[in-house]
C-alpha cells in the first residue's frame, strides 16, 4: 500500500515539475537530498527520455521523488484561427530564419506510454496537470504503491480530483508561472483565476484531501502562511528556476531579476493555453492574437522558441515565471531548500509567539 503524502515529506516543500528541460534529475536529486520533494517533468519528454531521467535520478538519490504527466489534450482547435495565427508569425520566421512547426502534431504527449512506464516501474509520487485521470488509472497507481496528486485551479476541480480517488490535490493559484492546470481550457477564465490564498480557503473547505499550495511562493514565510491557511505543503517552481541545477537557459535565469522584465502576464502566445510568463516582445506582439489552441500553437512556435533560446534572445523566448520572480535567488538547489526551511522555522516561531505583538 502506498504511504500518505505526509510520510514522504521531511520538509513541507515540493519542487514543482517544470517541463521543457528545466526539471533535470540533478535538480530533483539536490532538492530530495536536502529534505524536500523533488520532481521530474514528464511533459514534452519522450518515454525513453523520461525512463533515462528516472534512472539517472535514482542513481543520484535514494529519497522519494515525483514525476509529473500532462493529460492528453483532445480539444480540436479551429483550423482557421490556427492558420491565421501561423500567418501572423511570418515575421518571426524571417527574424529567426526558421519555419514554424506543424500545428497538427501529437496531442496526447505519449501519455499512455509514459503511464505504462510508471505502472511497470513505479515511482513514489505521480502528479497530473491539465485534468483528472480516470479513477482506474489512479487506482492502478495506488495499488502499485504510488501517491497521486492532481492540480486544481478551482474548488469544483478539487472536488473532481477527490471523486476520482487521488491522494492529494495541488491548489494552483493564478500567481503560478507556466501553464495553468485548468481541467477545461475556457478562454473566459484566462484572466479570472483565483489568487492562491482565496483558492486555498475554498479548496480546503471543499475536500478532505491533503492540499499542496502552489503559486508565487518564493520565501519561507510564504510557506508558513499557506501552512497556517490549511495547506499540507507548498510547491515552488520559479524559486528553483534560477538554481544552477535547473536546465533553464542562462538568459532565462537572468531575466527573472532583470529590471527590464518587471512583470508577468498569463498568455496563449507561445502554446495556445494560458501560461504565465515574463512580458517580452513576442508576448506583446502576439498575445492578443493567439487562439485557444493547445497544443497546436505549442507545435507552431516550438522552432521559433528553440532558435531564440539558442541565440540567447530573451525577447523571443517563453520566459515562464510566477509573480514572485523578482525574489529569485541563484543558490544551489540544496542550499535554497536549507534557506527556505530556516525561513519557515523563523516564521513559524514568530507566528507561535503572536507575531511579536505586545
């Protein structure tokens, strides 16, 4: 039988899985060795590459870790809208000297093959983004000894997670960097998501599951705050993005604290699904025109983003970042966990002492 989530956590700190090469085995291992829960991102990874990542991570640590999967996205994009967006990217193709990608590439992200891998060779934790797996999937993972987590962005989604049989829910506030894990891609909600504390209150009152709080958390005092508000742990992504173990390109890491990138916005410009990124030229010029068409837009822009990243052009990269990005610290991942834990202890002591009130 699988252990409960709490049994896997020495510290109530979870390193968010960040797809696209950011969540390296070295990052996850350093986090795990420091007492937090490290994660590998299965999103956009081929099954063989994910298997290699897991083997590498197991060679670096014997502590519990997690793997994240994207749920298949079967939504059919409006071909006319996708074609219009592709035409609007002609200037980007000229700028970067490469054609746009085929928008009608794979939509399932090899989900079945990666799930089969995790059932045949179980890992301690598996989390899911972009929806709720079938109850049979969650039950199979439970019987394999795996603790399952599913992202929710509303109380209604959290209740669906509980009904399906997951072990815990990740409450993701609108402050979070990268893709919002909404279960249904509704353009009407693009800028209407809930902030983390409001969401956390609704989720903890709606389900009996342990809740992991995610979104904009960069300091130990913020971890203390969400724990006091009912969370069992805090998930941090952007905080680990700037670490040397992170696979993010160096220009992306530097941009987090660059005064030239003062704020973030949720955008569909890069992938067709709402995702929070630092505002750059590409986002400003194309964000308003991007259709609700994931993963079609992701496939379209992928070659452009690769060239921009390869040349260090931050104005054409998808600079995923949460609202707390200016607080990023370029510390080794293990040291960052130690600092966060010390800040958490200090904040918890202050709360226990009444916040210093006389």
